[in-house]
C-alpha cells in the first residue's frame, strides 16, 4: 500500500526514513504516517510473497513501539484514533480453527475434537506481536488513565478484544490477558462491563458451546479481581460464583484450566468463608464419577478449600461431603482411592473431623472397613488401615460402636440374602412341579 500525500504523490513504507532520522518537529507526522501504512495486511501463508513489504512493515512497527516507549508521542484524539485504527486492522479478524474429527464417547454422545493436539499458531505473528506491543505500551502510558480509558476504549472495542480470547495461539492470549488486566485496573468505568462480558462468555461456554480457548487466561484475570472485592459480597459477585464459576467444573476439558479455576474458588473462600458452602456443594453436584483423572482434580481442589473452611461451614456440608468421600475411598481406581485417603493427612480436616466425629465416622466407617478387607491394591489397604487407626485413637468407644453397628447391618443383610435365596428356590421348585403336572 502507498499513502497519498497532499501533493498527489504516493509513498511506501520502504521509502520512509526511520522516525529518529528526521528532525523532531517532523517526527509526529511521520509517526502517524507509519501508523496508517501499517494498517495494510499481508498474506503470511506464502513466505515468498511480499517479502520486502513485510520486512518494511515489521521495521515500521518496531519504530512505533520504540517511539511510544520513549515517551515522545504527543497524544491527542486524532493520534489515538490512528493508533487504535492500526491496532484494530491488524488484530480484529475471523479466528482460524484446526480441522476437527467427530467421535462417539462412552455415553454414546458425539464429540468434535481437533485432528492434532498442537495449537494453531497465527502465521502473521511477526507483525501481530508488535501490534499487541504497541497497544500494551499505549495502555501503560500516562495518556491512559481512569478518565481517558473509557473515552478511548469503547464497549464495542472491548467486546472485540474479549472475543480474541478464543484464539488458539497461546502467545496472543497471553498478550490479551495482560492488556485486559491493565485496562481493567486503569478504568473504574469499564470494570462492571468487563466483568459482565466475561460472565457472558462463561455462560456461553458452559451452557452452549463448550468451546473457548482462553478460559484459563480469563480466570487468571478474575483471580486478582476477586481478591479486590469488597465485603459483603455484592449479589452480582455471588451470582457470578454460583452461576458461572462453579459450573465451569463440569467442562470436559477442565484439566486445561483447573489450576486457575481452583485459585478463583479459594480466593472467594478467603474473601468470604460463607462461600465455602455453595462451592463445596457445587463440587459435589458436578462430581465426575466416571472420569478418574478429573476426580483427582476435584479432590485436590477440595483439600485446598478445606484448608480455609471454618467449622461452621464444615458442619453445613458434612453429610453430603462424607457420603461422597465414602465412595471415593472405595474407588476401584487406586489413584482416586489413594488421593481421597491422603486427605486424612491434612491437619485442618482431621481437626474438624475430630470435632464432629460422632457424625462423620458412621458415614464413612463401612467404606473404610470394606476397603481394608476387599480393595485390590495393597497401598490403599495400608492407607485405609491408618485412617481407621486414626479414628480408633480419636474415640475408641465410638469406633467400637460403629463396628458393632456395621456387624449388625451386615448380619441382617446376610440374613435377608439367605431368605431371598430360599424364596427363589421355593418359587423355582413350585414352577417345576406345575410344569410337570401340566398336560398339553
């Protein structure tokens, strides 16, 4: 592309001097000239095309980055408009996608998955990285403050920026994370809009598409945002936790962003201990009973939350929690069983269990006892024995009581089984006798 000058001639990027090579009074004009010329996009799918023009644009973008970093830009509305036009022309686009193959999972549902595990990297990154650097340097500049940020970054611009979090290129998402976080920090007026927009993106991901590349990066931003929430929590923040954040646990690709999600949930509990109840109940609601690797992630997160829980909140979730734990410790997948049993190495859990042992032990005693006798993995049997020993030392009288109750229940169960077998035997005999006396 060539830029038409006032005298009717045209100029190309490769023909322009470096910004630092012209007199100071001409640098802003050249700066804006290069911004306009850098709006031109080149085809990076063919490395042989426009080689000279691509290199000229890269050099121009580098000069723009350096000029902004040096703090020499004289900002006004027209200069900002030129910069944002250049940024928009280079980064706002239809995002590419890897080819997918459709498969059927164990439940009979069809799933679309990429043919390759490697992310689709943006071919124009040599230019796009510098454009993101320009935007970042602009956001970090003194020109952008709480007053001007809302003026410069319209809601339309912010929505388009947020949509780029679906890019498969992790380098791009990392820049977006930094830029969005900086804009959020500088603009009080945009904060509510940014939170609502992220909320909507999570709603769409959880309840509709289950496809969003940048969940982890958005959760990283939210982790620091949650830390700044004031108490008592606003209904908006409580709704976000219960309707968007907790349901993220049901995502099939949870492992891709679980670390960031667990950080957000623990931040909520640290900020307001009363949020522990809906978080733990939410984990139990979305518990992955048929996905062992995911179940281990849930157990890890559960332990992090238990570290922060007060005894009052613990009492509210005690029954459903330990009914689930009784199933986890008996899991045939030994890593799940081990991870569940390792929870009893946590001092916070042991302290709260000790305080409520009369309620906890009857819920889990049967599972522990059966594990000791029947689990196929020797390490699980050893760990189970250690937990039973812990309970026995904690309250031997209660331990004996639970043991006696279990024997009584198992005795009754055995008696019921025998009676049922006798009834079946009698019924089969009666049918055989009737068949023998029936004539056709």
